[in-house]
């Protein structure tokens, strides 16, 4: 029982603490061998801008997005990318609000509105829009996202090599009222991991709000797919193409306005993560090298952290007769109680001290994952829309 307890604790510590440290060291060594820029300097592309920019299609599926759709269209029409090389495809998936009217009212030669009368789910719309797109590179995004003017250039300049299959941009989360960056420690931590995994050729997923993919590598996904952005890019890795992270391709997106909306989003993503796990068993092959290292350490162990937390708690209870383990159990219980208190205060709109806020976030995130696991096991998983309020 002691062995089980310490294995569970060690795996959690490895995924969140040890793996990032190992990643930083290995990434730094590889960068030093390449004799390029400093370890902590943000990635900058060394090559000049392409003489001929590639043709690009922006792909967005929308459902009942009347509150943000016009602003999104205006943002896309103001991008710096050459208009003769850019086509914007936005599909309304059986929207019941004014989304279809907003789309059909747009007057721009490189804008194409696609009105689907029946609501079939996001991935079905994406599959259809990709099939209609005629350009060599697809830029995938969402209706509630805002691109910086040079975002497309910074994404597609990497496709000068046939080895590159996809490029992930950088997403900043913004509060809808203050417009301040609310990324937080955890989000910046995740961005750092993506940056260094990209250096090792081990980046697997993408930010669904901003990423590009070579069209020939897009594989249509089943209708019940939930985390489409992750699966689309995983299929790029599966065929051996590289996935890069480009922090200079920046997009902004509003955070969910309430903890309830955020929890719903996390549970659904959690459900999609376990669905993706069953579809990506190929990535657990050690012969995948750095991809296997990244996938197991960063994804799989994270997805099963709530299970490891339960194992650590239950095994600790069974070891409680020993004073040392009784103390550890008291620490665990105290931590969960503090997180529950913090979650209660957050729902009331009250602020929390930094350490308590982080603990509350960590526990609530893993609780949502556990609920997502239950949903994956016992509910009929569908790819239909589950909108988050903006």
C-alpha cells in the first residue's frame, strides 16, 4: 500500500514539476547544439518573409454567435494578409439567432458565408468547410476569437518546409470588462511547455482559437468528436509531420464570464480528452521518441491526475495507523477543505490569496476532469454544440 501511495504521488509530481524541468534542460541543450538564440528568448523566425505568400483559407464554424460574430468578421477583414491570397469561410450550423443574417450581409470578395439549415455539430461543419476550401493552407479559429493583424503571416511563414504539417499560435485570455490579460500562472506555464516541446519536435495539440494546417494533412473526423483541435493536429503528428509553436501569432479570447460556465467547459473538454485518449493509443508507442515523451508526460498523466489523487487519498487512509501517514492524510484533507472554501468564495465573486487561488484552481480543474471521465464512460458522447457564454 505504501508503494501504491508513493507511485501515485510521484506520477503527479513528475507530470507537473519534474517533466517541465527535464523539458527545459533538454530543450536548452538542443538549442545550444543548434547554436541559435538564448534559451529564454522568445522564438523568432530567422528566414525572411516569403517572396510569394501561400494561399490561405480561414475556417470557422459558428452556432448562435450573434453577440460576437460581426466583431469577428470585422477583425478578419482587417488582417494584413494579401486579400488575393486569403479566403474566409464561416459556416452557420443551423443557428437559431441572427448569425446567418450577419454572415449573408457581408460584402467582401474574399468572404464566403455558408448557411447550413440543420444543426449537425461543429466537426461536421469543419469537415464540410475544409472540403470546400481550395487553398493550400487552412487557418482554424473560433467565432469569439480576435487575431492580431499579422497573425496569419506569422503562422504561414513556417510552411516553407515540407516537414511542417501544422503551426500553433499563442492565445491570450482576456477579461470581457477590464480587457486585462487573465492568463494566470497556469496558462503561462502551459504556453511555456508548448514552446519547449516545439523545439524538440514533440508538440502535439494546438490552441483551437489559432492554428494552421497544410490542407492535404486534414483528416475528416467522426461526428461525435469533441476536442477537434487536438485530434486534427494529432493526425498531423501521426503521419510524421512536425507541429511548431509560434508565439508571435497572437489571438485573444474572452474568458468564461462565470465559474459555472467555466466548469461546464472544463467538463466537456475533459470528456473529449478521454475520448481522444482512446483514439490516440498509437502515441503511446516509445518508438515515437519525443512525441511519446511529451504525450505521456504532458497529456496522459495530466488526464489521469484526478485518478491518481483518489488513489493517493484512499491508500493514505489505509495507512493512517502510522503517525507519518496520519500527518500526510491531514495535509491532504486540509488541502481539499481549503480548495472547497476557495471555490465557494469564488462563486460569490470574492477574491482569494494567490496560493489559495492556485490550490482552488488545481483541485477544481481535476474535479472537472473526473466528471468528464464519468461523462465519457456513462453518457452518450456527442459532438453537438455546448456553447459557453461570452
